[in-house]
C-alpha cells in the first residue's frame, strides 16, 4: 500500500518536526510506504500576497495533478470530524491513498469537491506543519487498527 501526504509547504527538514515525521514513516513501513510531498513555488508565494482567493487557487493548481490516481482525502477543519476508527476505514482496501494539507488560506470549495472525502481533526485550526505530524500518527494508528496490531489499544 502507498500513502502520500501532499502538503503546501516549503521543502526542507525543519529541526522541530522532521524527526517525528521520519519516526512515523519508519514504524508505518511494515504496513505501507508513506511519502511526504511538499509543494511550494514562486506562484504560490506571489498569490498569497495578492488575496486569500488567489492563494487558494494557486494551491489547487499545485495539488490537482495528484488527484488522478488513488483515493483522495483533504484535511479540512470545516469538514466532517472523524474518530480514529472511522479514519482507519478510509485506509482500508486501497492501493494508493493521497492526503492533502492546505496552505495558510485553506482549500477552494472546488478542490474539496474533486476529492473523494474531506475530514477534520476537530474544530480548532492547527498549523499545517502540526497537522502533518498528527496525520502521520493517525495514519500509523489507522494501519495498526486495520492490521489488529496492539499499538492502537
Ligand atoms: C493553517 S491551516 C488553514 C486554515 C484555514 N483558515 C482553513 O480554514 O482551512 C492549514 C491547513 O492545515 C489543515 N488543518 C488545520 N487544522 C485542521 C483541522 N482541525 N483538521 C483538519 N485539517 C486541519 C488543513 O489542511 C488546512 O488547509
């Protein structure tokens, strides 16, 4: 199984979160190959200086090329809240799952409508970097639930 975490963020390993990301990638390996894909370019930087709408459009443009294969799930605070067991079900029976984390201005409605699903980790707004860490832990938790591994107990 392949799981892609696709995020609007500058490339590069930050000291704070990178060790945790690597940790969850490593412990998930027996169940799935988890890859993090960071997307950021001059167009996004410029659009963020213009308006929230322009920023969202630039995120959609960068992210849409990944929608073609697999199941696509956006992380969106305003969408349906799921518990870890519901989240685990999203990973079941799929060869490829793509998760999307937006930039500072969130997603366009149009991008959300092109995804198979959109889920929330609660009503609070988390930074995209923190969402990435929480998502990595929930992916590992979900995989252990689906494989009846004791971690999730
Ligand atoms: C700084 S937040 C964007 C905030 C923006 N106002 C919005 O409503 O989406 C950046 C990204 O982190 C993710 N995110 C933040 N909080 C979240 C939550 N509680 N549940 C799910 N995703 C969240 C989303 O992918 C969001 O696009």
